[in-house]
């Protein structure tokens, strides 16, 4: 029997009793879908499973967004359909805790929605804890529900953003996060800005304010004015009372709706513990395609 229990007063639930090692059923799909519609972020309490079982589960809910270079990636130690997060190198060894490696992680430590810098933002992400350091060591993940954040916005701010389009820019977002970005990086991976509505509506009619680390401005405003506005909203929706902190245990699969939730990594300031996290990302529709191949095709079509 599968049960769903809310863990935060405003959102976030755990799904207990699902067996992802077995062939998925329609009852499992429907239960997870309903829980996600209501809570926005859910953790499936599950013992260790394989990459293939995670991918099979993810595909119940839509086509996968594939990692960069998917078609040429060697299988290595994990399935090429999955994105990696953690402190391990390609051979599975712990990366040394250097300033350079810490700097790379900064971008993920700002609340964001995965792939909002794409013309087609992703539907869900499913992050699985393969190897997790003890909770007291670090490596937790923080979440907020953007429908909750919108509900608590002052009415004047709601009126100001209604009908407006946010500018999502991968490279500018990294610059605002304090990361160094140069022309060579931009040339090697062209990521022109895209527009998404600042106010989105979920299937049950609840409105959400769609900001986050990749949202850097507002169409029709100056760069300074637009950035100030999205930062004001960002600061509001990420207040402590709206945040849930997830302490990882091995086998956890946390699912979040990238259209209505943000997440942020917390620092893991040690190289004495392994952290191996693997993410399947699901799009609303379309073919399964390498995320940067998708952007390349979009850029060619726009040229």
C-alpha cells in the first residue's frame, strides 16, 4: 500500500510503500502524479535501485531531457541518460576540495529551476541518492514552492508582474551567482536568453511566480530595473518559512516540479565523504533529446 504524508506545513510530501524495482503500474503512476500536483515536491522513500529502474520510473511521466553530449557519452559508471551531481570524478574518485571545485558548485547553491534557460522548460526532475554523506556533514537540498511564494506576495507586486515575461539567461545567471564567465565559454556553448511568463498557472488553477537563478530580468524593463524586480521576488519566495530542507538518505528519490518549485544545493565542505547523486529530467512533451542539441536546433531555426 502506498501512502503520502506531508512533511512541511505548506508543501513537500513523502511517498512511502512504492516498489520501483517492480514493473511500474498505472496505480503507481496515478498516485505519484496526484501527490506531485498537490505538493509540488515529493520524496519517494525507496531502497537502492539501478539506473535503469530510475529511468523506467521517470519515463512514466514524459520524455527525458538528456544530458549534453548524450549521443557520444561512454556508459562509464552510470547510465548516459542521467545527469550527475556530487563530488566524484568520472572514475568514481572523490574530487579534492579545491577553491576551483567549490567555485563550480556555487551556481547550484542559488535557488533555481532546472533548464528554465531552455525555450521548453522541463517538467520534473528526479534526483536519486546513490551515496549520501551523513546529514551532519552537509549536502542537503533546499526547496521552495513557487505557488506558495506567489500566494504570499503583496497584491501590488502581483499586479506589477501580471502578464510580464521574465528573461532567463544561463550565462548571465552564472555571472550573478558570482561565477567567472568568459567569451570562450559563451562561444563553446551558445545559450541565448529566452522568455517565460513571470506568472504561471498550475493544473488546479493555482498561480506561481516563475523566478530563480536563471531569471535575470524582465522584458520591457532596463537591465537594472528588471534585475532588481526579480531579485525582490526571489528574496520574498526564498524566506526561511517557505523553505524545506531535505536530509538525504541512500535510495531517496526526490521529485520536484520545475514549473512550480525551486531547489538549491547546500555546500559539502569536505572531501572525506562520497556524494553520488543521479538525476533524470522529464520534459512536458517532444522527443528525448540532448539538452544542448535542442538549443542548437533552436538557434539554427532562429538564424
